[in-house]
C-alpha cells in the first residue's frame, strides 16, 4: 500500500550570511543581491513541492563589517515587502 502524500509541503530555511557569501563567490556581488522568496519558489517548483513558508535568518554584523546597520535594516525591510 502506498502511504506517500499526493503533495509535499516545504518550509525553506535560508542562512542569509551563507547565501550572501556564496552569491559573492559565484557572481562577485559586494552587497546582498538575491531574492530569498524567488529562490525558495524556484527550488520548490523544480522539486514539485508546495511552498508553505520561507524563513530567512541572518546574524548581526560585527563592527568590522563593511555594511552599516542601517543598510542591513533596509535590506531586511525590502525582503519583507
């Protein structure tokens, strides 16, 4: 008997710092230039999953960070829109 669900729901967890570093390494961006929601939708579409939630996590930058806290705040607000 097949007990597998007809559809699979997904909750995508994104580590913002790792995503930024990977995008910087792959594409040379010096600032966060990505869309976590579009990334999650693309992955779920490719895998045939129903996207339920996207969770984006990031740490506080240290004092030596090139990006100011104000810039980080604007970036996070843009992600929520």
